[in-house]
C-alpha cells in the first residue's frame, strides 16, 4: 500500500513510513512479550514510606513487648538484643513481606506496583533476600541516597538491590479481569460479513492488541499515528480492503475479532474431527463384536 493510498484510506492518521514497533519491556521464557512499564522514583518513594511505616509500627510493638517480658543483665546482652531487633526490622520484615506476598506489599498494593524477575515471573526467596540485604546500603546506611541515585540513573529504574537480585519494579493492575473479547465495530459490520482475514504474524498481533489495551493512556497525536501505522500493517492480510475513510481503531478491532473467530472455528472443527476419529477407533467392527458375543455365550454354556 502506497503512502497516497494510506492517506485517504484511514482518516486522522500520522506517518505510514514508520515501522511497527515490536519492542517490549519484558520477554518471558516462552518468548511472549509483556508491556509492563517500570515505576518512577516518586512512586517508589511513596511505596517505601508506606512499607517502612508499617515496619516501624511492628518493630515498636515487638520492642515494647520484649522490654516487658525480659530485661538484659549486662551491656553485652543489651547490645546483642538491640542488634538482633534492628536486623530483624531492617532485613527480616522486608524479606518476609516480599517473599510471602511474591513481590508485593502494602505499599506496592496502594501504588499498583510489584517486584518481578527480568522475565516477568514471580520472585523467589533468593530474590527477596538479596533485595532485603542490599537495602541496608540502599536505604539505611546512606539514608536512601544510594537507592534513589540508582533508580534515577538506570534505564529500568532499578536500585542496587534490584540489580543484584535481577528484578525490576513494574506497574501492576490491582485486579486482572482477563482478556476482553473483541467485537466487530458497528461501522464495519457490512464489510466484516464479506471480509477474509489471513493468519497474522505473531509480533503484529501482539502489537495490535497492546495498542488497543493501552490506547487510552496515549496522547491523541500518538494514538492517531500508532493506529494508522498498525492499520496499514494489517491491511495486506485482509480481503477486500476496508472502505475509504475507515477509522484505524475500528479496523484494528474488527480485524482482530474476525481472525479470533476464524481461529476459534478452526480449533473447534479440529476438535470435532478428533472426537469422531476416537469414536470410530473405540467401536469394534460388527463381525468382530458378534464373534466375541458368540464365544462368550458358548463359554457360559460350557461352564
């Protein structure tokens, strides 16, 4: 499709010469791209303030109870007790909170963020312990200066503990409702009745779905430009071409909906064929079944 054709095919569009952006923030072990934006410094500071306020309250309660039930006999015991309490408060509580909640905490929940591995997976005990121990230098000994500098200077907003543990803090939705079903746009209902959508490349399909999911968060200019680029990339896989003046968002949604319906029908037909084949394989031919029945009756008579 030429640039002149694209200019009149889709309204309110940007440049068609820009290639489809296939970059993703996280690549899982199965090779699936995830778009999970990293968290800025301000959000992480808010989350840390909430968490360490909770840790401070818990530590104060433990200290009060400990003084009520046990009193050190000398200075050595007092120093040992103070050191133990401080280590449990500074390392133990953050470690348990991160490990037991799989990368979450009260501050993380309130700011809709979560700590994950580089591949987007759930952190383990090793990751949580490494981050907690590194927090002694990131947060306590440097009063947060080292951690803030690392977050501000790294590409993925990682503090030293994240770099050592191989983790990142990403934006995480509070409630995941699963993928929403795609529907044919009303403006393209007549075109959808006769349109045929060929199988789409994996990266293009992911890019189109990511666009529909994140379109509301884009600026109007970026949304228009990105929508026309994706619509131009999807058009070679459709026949016939959409009407002139088609809205890019409507075309992307309808194309994905038609392809999804075609894939579902193909999978359902394959399953029906497999079930019919299994039924034929489990049923014996009539002659074999009749011969077995006669043999069983003779055996019973002889018995």
